[in-house]
C-alpha cells in the first residue's frame, strides 16, 4: 500500500500548524508530507507505523515523525472505562524556514 501525500496548509510567512483534536475516532491514514510532525496521542492504544518501524503505543504517546517518512496508527478498540469521546491528540507540524534553513518553527 502506497502512502498518500498529505498537503499541509501554512499561512503566509508562517511555518507551523498546531491542532488539537478531540474525536470519538482518531482518524489516522497511511500518509507522508515534507514537514516535521510531533504528535501527542492520549487515551488510546494500538500500533504505530513510522517508516519501516512498527511499535505498540499506549496512552500519552509522544512521537516525532521526520519529514518524508510515511506514518500510520491503528487504534485498538477503546476500553469501556475510557469513553471514546475522551480520545484526543495534539499535533504540531512545521517546516524548515525557507529563508535561513531554520530547524525550529517561527512562532
């Protein structure tokens, strides 16, 4: 299966996007993009695929995905004790500053 290219929109003169998603189902698809991606996934567990690495993950999972790496997460069915609505993730994507090759995002 070939990963889909995910286009990340940035505002003019901006190099970082921040998302907070609280969803009954965390949608992860096999994808890649040229930006760095830092993701904190909470109140879920399953398998994480990044490049050719496959690992189990638990609640409060923090992962950094380098640019161009394909990534995908399989979320296991939620325990009854943890409501599906409490699943959420914080996601930060950034790109290198075009003018100076900066690694850190401009905020």
